[in-house]
């Protein structure tokens, strides 16, 4: 086989490999990040997002008190909390769709640990664990700004 045809064959294989790899990457990109952190369609692991305000703590919701919003099922500890959420979901829903706020500073959609949280300026931020919460609270304004910058990019992934 001549050098030219061997180079042509290698170039064709390389182009084919890049194209196949690009298609695989495109397939990943098409599967956009869910707008709400959920497991099996249940938002924020079934915790009552209204209770952070009303009870000042993380409270597990009850599947009997649920509301569908933004592609996920939200569970609540009471009918009253469900109704509050239904009237103003944007007020009670956590920032970044409930994904870990520290993870969002590095543009990573990490599932939350709803027992690790903070309310800052009337907005709820969940973390993936105590370490994430500790890192995030070192410079809250910078972490929030970086998360807000990254969230649109993460949602589009």
C-alpha cells in the first residue's frame, strides 16, 4: 500500500473516530440536566421545601401531600404547606433547582442532602453534605454569584 493511500486511510479513520466521538458527546449534551434535583421524579428527596421557612428545619414530606411542579413531584408534611407551595412555588423552591449550591460554584449538578441548607436573602440553598455547606459558607456572596453564573450552563448540559 502506498504512503498516500495509507495516510488517506488513517485520516479517514481519524475523522470517523472524531465524528463518532462527537456524536456520543452530542448525545450526552442532548440529555439536559433536569431543572429540579430529583430521584425517581420526587424533588429534593421528598423533603418539605416550605418547612425550611415555617419550621426552621428540614422536614421529610409525606407522599399524601404532594404537588407537581416543574417536572417533579414535591412532597409536604401537611396540606397547608402543599397549598402554600402551590400558590407560590418560586418563593419556596430551592435555588439551582435544588442541586447542591457548592457544586453549582463549579458547574456540577450534585444531588442535595436536604438536611444541609441555608436561607440567604429569602432564598433556599441546599448542599450535598456538611463539607459542601462549610465550603459554601466561607464566602457566601461569591458562592451565590458563581452559582448564578453557572446554573444556566448546567441546565443546558
